[in-house]
C-alpha cells in the first residue's frame, strides 16, 4: 500500500511512513478482517502511540540511558521517541511482522536504529493496546509481568473502553489529532498512564 514519509501531528519531530489518503483501517484490507493476516495498524499514527511519544520527548529522563521495549509497536512512533531521548537500547514487538519491519524502517528514516532483541527491559511502552475484550486481558497480564520484573510500564490510551484504569495512574493528557476516516473524529483526548505498583493498586 502507498505510504508517505510525513511528520506525526502531535510529534512533528518524528516522521513516519504513513497512509495519507482519507481511508480507514479496514479500507486497506478490502473491508474485511482476516485472522491470519492482521490489518495494517502500522500504517497509521494511533493516538496512544502519539501521546506516549510526546510524553517521552517532553520528559526524556523517563527513558534516557535505560533499556526500553515497545510492545504492539505499530508504526514504532513510541519506540522512535525513546531512541530519540537517548535510551540505552530500544526494541519493539508486534504480532504483525510487518509492523516490526515498519518500525525499523521508520526509525531509519529518522536517523535512528532499533535493537532486534532486548532482555530485561527497564521501561515498557504500550500504545492503544486495550481495544478489544479479548486483547485487553492478555495485554494486562503481559504488562503486569513486566512490572513484577521491575520495569516501569507506560501506556497511551484514548479511552478505548477496555482499559483497566484502576491499575494505572494518569501522568499526562493530550488532545491528539487523528484522521477522521480512522476514528470518526478529528481529535482524541488521550492519557499517558503509569502502571501502579501492586501495593498502590486500587
């Protein structure tokens, strides 16, 4: 699918190869969902990832000199922001290999590089991962596992409906420009949330 290297609306310091035509996610898959081929989430700059990237660029000490893992990376915008802020190493994962490839391509376009693999991350990033009732519990379990291992967990979420807010505390909030064809609105108020330690969980 055709993509264009474009500045990210909330994070113009970063450019990504994105779909710039006014289309929705499933317009790029013929209007259908195929379980064996994930839709191209990586072709859009989702609100959660944008907010995480903005937060990191505004607060680089969160990741500077630390090992960072961006899960469900999509376009890689949060991972790229972490690398931009001087993280010791940044890696990304996604269920879609095309997303990981896109994240590495986007990092290169910004003069940065991402690691292929990373052990024992000190900071874990996750943008827009609580979008369905089946995915949300799995992501919660995965992120709590990282936290129990000692990582700081930061999540960007625009109120997708399955976000377990009681496990997190709000650290920042942004009004994020988004494609109307993708979100049925032109902006989404999006929070950056830090996972609470178990003893502080409500």
